[in-house]
C-alpha cells in the first residue's frame, strides 16, 4: 500500500485490457490512458495488457502482446513502423516489405474470416492476462474498446477466474442497419450478448447506445450505464485566440466517406456565390487527415479555390520539439470556429465523436453537423455552440453566413463557460461501480 495508497483508500489491483493503450493521437487510447492517473489517485493499482502499437508505459505495469492473425499483425506492424520510422520513404518501404511478406497469409485469412483486423488479439491477451491474474490476484477485470477482442478476453478471464468484470464500450457493437458481413454481425452480437448477460457492470458513451443495447438484451437491466468519458484538460501551452485576416474553420481528426465535408463545402460555396466579398476571407484547415473521396468529389462540383488547406498528420517539429498532437491543440485554440463532423448514417444516432470533448476544453466556438442525436445537440446548444442537421444545406448556409457576420464584428470570442466533461468525473463513477461490486 505504499505510493498507491491515496487519501481515498487502497482499492486493489485491476487488470485492464485495452488494445490501443498509450497510442498517441488515437481516441480509443485516449479514453483509457487518460484515466490511469485518476484511477491511481483513487487507490487503484492498474495492470495493463495492450497491443504493441503504443508506447510501453513506465509508470504502471504494462504488458504488450501481439495479435496472431495476419490481419492483426499487419495492423500492428503498420503502427509500430510509423512509431519508429520518421522518414516517410523508409516507412513506405518497410511497410511494403511487411505487407508483401504477410500477403499470402492475409488473403487466406480473409477468404474464411471476415472480422475486424484486431479480432485475434484476444488470444495472447487472454494468455498473458491469465498469468497476471495468477501472479497479482486482481480484484476485477476491466475491458475497454475500441477493439472488441478486448471484451472477449475480459469475458473469458472473468469466467475462468470468477472475477467481477467491467466492460466499457466506446462505440455501439451493432446498430440497426449495420450489416457489413454476416460473420462480423454475428460475432459482434455474440459479444454484446455476453457483455449484457455476464458483465458485472457495463457502460456506453451515449444514451441511445445504452437504450438500444438494453432493448436487444433486456437481461442487462440496471447493470448498464451511460458514462461520458471526457478528456483531461489539454495543455494549450498559452496559445490564445486572435482574429486574423481570414475566418478560419478547423477540423481536427479523421475523415471518411461516412464523415465528410461534402455538405459543408456545398453550403460554403453557396454563401460565397451570394456574398462574393467573403471569397478571400475564409479558410478551411483540415488537421490529422486528408480529404476523403466524397469531400473531393464535392469540391470538384463546388470549387473553393485556395480555401481548403490539408495539413494532414503533423509530425514532431524538429525546431520547436512540439509533437504533432501539441501543434494541433494549439491550432484549435487559435481558430475561429471548430467544425465537428458527425456523419449521416444510422450509427451516428448512438455515437458522439470523442474530439468534441477537446473542442469544449479549447473554449472556441463549435459548429456541429449532427445527425439524429438529441444528446449531442443538447451538449452543444446548452453551452452556446451551434448544431445543424448534417444533411440540411440551407440551414448550414444560413449558419455560415451568420458566422461570417459575427467574425466581421469580432464577436467570435471564447465561450465563458465551456463546462467540459472531465476524466475525473468519469473515473469517480467507474470506481463507485466497482466499490458497489465488492460490498
């Protein structure tokens, strides 16, 4: 009970299964990695099992194990190489060599198994977890997404050793119209059913995700909860907002065909057609990704010459020493309006982008393009931000025009009451659930 005994008391060792632990810039990592200091403050001794894709932790006991299937090895190696090879040419060559070596085995796997690439990680996670349980005698098993295989390993370990099991689901495992493949759907439904039947406590990140999981699995009952994860207060290193010669919209995070700039591009094009005085006074900054094919197609139909700036994934600045993540955080603080792209498919009804929580900490105005998610709309509007239907071009056009007018009047100031969601609040609830299990 030495350094781990805190003012709230010693709560024992927790075995934490997280595929993405300590992966810089990855939402699935941030959700659990940020919790560790607060868990330790509350008397928990974390023992973590993760994939090899993240950085080996030097504070808590951390074990890294690989997937065993070719798809998982390919995924892991891509991230491991990116972590160690900063030279883009060297990275591409090494990635090509690894992909070529794995190709025959990868094709064989895909011919029979149609699951997410991390599906096989549970095997060695279970083996290592079993050894750690025998060695450390933890009081519970805590599995956390994104990779669903973490939950399967958690289920197997909890059942074998008769331990309480906490399950944290980042995204809904299944939803109304999700049918990527019959095998993947059945596998996800099987995992969700096991969580709802056997987890001592489980939580989802949105009200709708919890409600629909409970509809599919009524036996979940009162063991199901909704806990918004939040994020720790980012270090913006003194970056402050100042109005510049252009109205800057910024998007930080990944883009995909289901989460794209198409409607935003069309709406902004409409504003500039009717108000040409703004053509040289606006810029869209895209950080951490490149435009997806849908956004590029929209840009071809509704040209915005010189307006869209693709910054891509930022690497560590050799001059300042600032990481890519730090550079993006500072860009967030300096931008005029942060754009939250939610998507427009049924999945969005049960999903809140994790980037929202960093946006709220930045205190900058947020424009959310939201699809059928009253909880997300409420979070934004209650804090003085803007929420527009993600497919409503006229409504977005009107909103963008309003933002131009506010910008001209120097009225896009910091929000006075950001009311961010904190990791500490989430951890307090989780520890309370664990305490209830041990009474």
